[in-house]
C-alpha cells in the first residue's frame, strides 16, 4: 500500500555516490542513506518512499539528468540554487542533505530549473522578445525621422496607429503627389505621385505623348499603381524606363535634404549601378520636365522577352530641328545596356547641325557604340546590346522626326 504522507528527500549528488536524507512532514529524519549515483539505485530509493515524495538537489552538471530521471517517480522535483546551501556553516555531505531536506520541507528553496526543453523555449522566447523590442524601436524612430525629413512633426504615438495611417500619409501625399503644368509649361510631378497618376493626367500626357507611350509598357498596371515617381527615379536600376526618358527630355529633380533644396539634372542623378548622386539625407521632392517647345521626342524600350519586361536597351531622344530632317540640337540617352543612364555626347555632336539620312545615322550608330561600355546581363550580352544600339539609335531618331 502506498504511503499517503509526504516525504522530503534531499540528495547530495557526487560523481560516484549520492548521500540522501529523508524527512517526514513533522521534520523528523526518517532515513539516511548513501547510494551509487546510478539511475537504478536513485530511482529505487525514490520509489521506495511512495508516491508523495518531494525531491530536492543542487544545481550542477548532473542536475538535468537527475531531474528528468526522477520527475516521473516523484510528486515534485526541485533543482535548487547552490548559493542557498553554501551559506550554511559546517558543510559536509551529510549536513548538506540534512539541511536541504529541512529547507525542502519548509518550502524555503527556489526551483531554478524547469526541464530541458522548457528552458530552451524560454531562452528563445526571451531572445525573440528582445529582438522584437529593438526592431520595433528602430522602426518607430525611422517613421518619425521620415516624416521629419518631409517637414512634418509627428509628436506622440498616433503616427504608429493603423487607424491613423491614412491621415498621416495624406499629409505627405497632398503636398508631394501633385502633378501640374506651371505657367511656363513645365511639368511638375510630386515624388509621391504614382506612375498611374501620371499616366492618367490628361494634361501631362497631351504635352508629352512620348511619356504616355513609355508608361504603357512600363511593367503592368499593378506595378504602375504602386510605384512612385520618386522611387522610379531614385532606385538607380539602369533597366528602369523613366530615368533615360526623363534625362532625354532634359528633366531635373528637386531634392530636399538637411541642407535645404537643390536641383539635379536627371542625367547627373546616377553614379553607377543602383547608385545615385543623392546624399544620404536627401529625398527627391519633385520631377521637373521642361516643355518640349516644339522639340521632338522618342523613347524606345527594347526587350528580349515580352514587351513590358525589363529591357536590354532603353533609348530616349529629344531633337530640336530646323527644317524637315535637319537637326539643330540633339539629346540622346541610353540605359539598360550600360551600368547607368548614359548620354551619347559624341553621337549628339555628329548629328547636331546635320541633315538626317541613312549614311549619317549609320555613322552615328558607329560613334555611339564606340563611346560607351556595354553591360552583359540576363537580358542580353554586351555584343548583342551593341548591335541593338546601332539599330535602335537610327530607329529612335527616325521616330522622333516622323
Ligand atoms: C514586378 C516589377 C516589374 C517592374 N518593371 C519595371 C519596368 O519595366 N520598368 C520600370 O521602369 N520599372 C519597373 N519596375 C519598378 C517600379 O516601376 C518601381 O519604380 C520600383 O519598384 C520602385 O518602387 P517605388 O516607387 O515603390 O519605390 P520604393 O521601392 O519605395 O523605393 C525605391 C528606392 O528609391 C528610394 N526612394 C523612394 N522614393 C524616394 C524619394 N522620393 N527620394 C529619394 N529616394 C527615394 C527608396 O529608399 C528605395 O531605395 C518594376 C517593379 C516590379 C516590382
């Protein structure tokens, strides 16, 4: 028959032997024993004390093993803090076990161990929580900094609330997503305007039909609904459509930073592959496209897969003419075939002041391919892109003049 009274077993565990003391609920020592530190001996000792045995031993190298070994056989297993015991005077194994059994009986020892997997889970959760707090603090500071950089003070916490999001974004959007033609006929596009907004601006598209054609094959409507003018110009991917087109049109960006506002010509906005000339603290606020004033423009996106894919070559052309087919001024910009938006200065010089014919365009093609270095990528090899430029320079000029 099982003993229903609680028994308090304290173990002083060593490599070879374990000293045990058992007390009853009244505090009387009922047994003292020394057993080998082996599973069968220790489990045998515990099971011999009945179902209501409480066991305690000090934290140490064997603690995890012993805890998991005894848990199925005892009512409670406590791994305790060594410091509590080491404060006791007159230490010996026997005294340790006697003292610990009394502490166990009166409930004055703390458990420091909750099972192997439990501890690991706990540690992992604490680590995740710490990371989460660090990350969320970083994100919160960043959000406020981004508003501040746009001249909007965001005190308190309302800026972080999902329910308030629309209100805060509207503060940015209304100021920076406007598309308008100013009194001089210059197109001004706020950096937060989406590419779809630009596409749907009848006034802008009427003045710049070349933009309308370019936007039609700029990826797809879902991308254009989300992509913004600022992002499309600042991303720095040479395959993008707007940088070479805007550079060909002689556009500038107005940039705001800690030092105030400045303007950068789009053709000077790119330092290399995915690299712009913006300072770290600068944002594009507006794209400024001067009026065509009779100039003719063309933009061609040459893809090696579908028409709206990333291109192997982009080419934008803006020509001022005097008389049919006679070029007074030329701006020719390419990208995608090169690591960044690149102006073809030599080809422009050749075409300026000349009457267009096949021989001239052929020479312009040769000049163009000689003045840039080509980039091989998934959309075409450097040699292929060289041939594309030879062909498409001529086609773009003819299209602009048509
Ligand atoms: C599937 C897919 C296909 C695409 N195909 C084409 C394509 O054929 N042709 C094409 O031209 N584009 C293409 N794009 C690019 C797309 O048009 C966006 O321009 C691009 O994804 C940038 O998106 P975003 O405007 O949301 O800018 P974000 O992703 O917000 O920003 C892009 C970069 O610009 C920086 N940035 C954003 N705004 C500003 C600002 N005002 N001032 C300074 N820095 C800023 C950001 O910090 C980030 O580094 C494609 C995109 C996708 C996802």
